[in-house]
C-alpha cells in the first residue's frame, strides 16, 4: 500500500465554547475607546440632571410658603429628585445608543463577515454579545442610580428633607432606574440587528423609546395600554413619588416590572434571531 492509499484524517475545528464567545465580546466592547468615554459622559450628565434638581429645591426651599414645605415633606417629594424624568430620558438615549452601536459597529466596519466566518454559530455569538452589553449596562445603571440617590438626598438632608434608602418607595426607584439602562440597551441592540445601519438604528431607538411614549395619551384605553407597554412609562410607574396622581386607566407596579422583563427578553430574542438565515 502506498502513501497515496492511506486515509486522510479530517481535522474538525472545535466549536467555540460560550464562555469564550463572552470573553471575545467583552474584549471587543472594551477595545473601543468610545465605550468608556460614552459611559462616563452618560453617567455625568444623568447624575448632574438629578443633582441640579435637588440643588434647586435646596436653594429655594426656605422661600416656599409653610404649606408648600409641609406638602413637600408629607408627600415624600424628595424622592422625585432621586431620579428625574429628564435624567431618565438621557439614560434611555445613552443606553439604547450603546446597544445599537454594539451591533451595527461590526456591520459598518465589515468585521461582521470575519466574525461569522470564525464563529458560524451566529445565534450563540449574538447571545454572548447581548449578555456582555446587558451586564455592562446593568452595572452602569446601578452606578448612576445609586450615585444620583446618594447625592440628591445628601443635598436635601442639609435642609432636613432628605430621605434614606430604607424609606418606603426609595429602593424601588433606585432599582427601577438602574434596570432601565439594560432594558433600553437590549432594545437598542434589537433595533440595530434589524436595521444594521448606525444612523438608522439611533433614529429608530429615539422614535421607539422616546417619541412614541411621548405622543401616546392616557386619556383613551387603547393608547393608555400602548403607553403602559413602553419602558419609559413603566419606569414612570415604578418611580412614582409625590402626591398621588389621578389616572383614568391605572395600572400596577407588577405590570410595569413585567414590561421591563418582556422588553428585555423580546429584545434579546430579536437580536439573536435576526442574524440567522440572513446574509452578512
């Protein structure tokens, strides 16, 4: 028998383990200088919005009439300063943009072809990307929510009106504000996986997460239900503080937590499934 007759052993490329994919996506994310700077800038702006509102109340509190000061304390309105509506808008935009860029960045540079060639298991690859971005944004959200609560209540405590984290309702505001970041980041990833263009994905995130909730009114049942199904309105329900507001179609905090969960799971599913069966 000659050497030509010998069987040739096939060498199969070992399948990448999920933890290796996670490590790869972690390195990809942090190899971009924009990642650290965008997180830092977003944190500064969010905390500054909240601190600025608390400073305004601290500065002018003694100029309020006695009835207004009593109402501020009785209705726990210091919790409004813990995380403001404007800060939530900035957080949503920042997190959604980072999520979208984490996906479309590889499409824009053409690196996605190399990535899919090296890792044919596209679903596992995108699942690893979702996990990395979710963890980073969860830590980011926890940092800005915690820093906002501590700084605002420390400022208001100088007037004797600050509240501790153990005060009823305070933990829910902090947790809801912290989780808003990963929820919107995953939504941004889903939009990026569908549109695959940086500018289009950012515009899509703004329309879906900011403009649509703003135009939906709670005066009709259908639009109220649609509004309640958005992360922004879910955050408003969970971060509710101050005097009780009259609602035509009230809903529960449990429903708001469910909205958070469904957006996260749905966004992750869309991100993973959108790359299957499609060209690069």
